[in-house]
């Protein structure tokens, strides 16, 4: 299975490593034509405004929307912001792939970054998941049909909605690859 990682900005290399450990072949995506050879796409964390500008510059916004209408996409931190239908603090454009409202930098500045332990029961395991929050957003509203897989301080931090997966933290910075494996399972079920 070929999984793309949007490689314009952010920690795309760490996602590539996590996906390879989970068993995927990884393709770094920088051009719309590369979307034709992948089965799913990860939009990494980084800075959502910068990523959006680069997506516009490279003509990727509409191709990414079309891809996300038919194939699984997994967004983490800034990637989750870009997948939302509504972005707050300040408002900005997005891909609109997941019916949710996301507030940018909701936990505070870089100094307020943290590592937390989350229950992994919704992912089919008993052990906790390490969650690295860096200038993380908060999901303020979820549309119908979205499934919350993990929460932190009462807020959803890992959600599944149709084809897509979104995390407000950075699973690629943790040693485990359970969340990336969950994404690969979504891709397999979509292909089958």
C-alpha cells in the first residue's frame, strides 16, 4: 500500500518513519500528480497558515479536496486544522474534509506544550497512548457521525469521521505506531 505524506512543511519525515514501521510504502507528496499513486494521505503538523499558503502556491488545494472526497486522509495538529470545516482563532480557509470546528493554539504557546497519556481502549489496546501536544488545537464541535477515539481534559483529541482520521496531537513523535496502523486499516477497508 502506498501512503502519501504531504511534504511541504512540518514534520513529514517523522510521519514517514511511523508509517514505514507500520508497514506502508511512503511517498512524499509535493505535486498534485503524486496523489494519483497513493491510497491514503497524511497531512502533518506544522504551521497551518504556512501550509495553506504552500498548498495554494503549488495548486494543491482543490486536488487535495478531491482526493479527500474519495480516499482516507489523516491530519495531525495543523493537519487536523486544515481538514476542519471551520477554523477559529483566527478564522482561516481549510479543506473542509471533516465536519468539525477547530480552535488553533487553544492550549497556549510553545511553552505550554506537553506530553500526556491517553487511554487506548478505543483503538483496541489496553496500554495507554503517548500524546505530544505542541501548540495544539482543540476540537470545539464535531459533526454527526464522528467517533471520538481519545480525549484529553474532556476534549476530543483523536476522532474518526467517515474515511478520515484527525488528531490534535503528534502521534509521529511517540515510539508506538498504533494510530498510524489504525490509519492503514482505514485505507485497507476503503480499498476492499
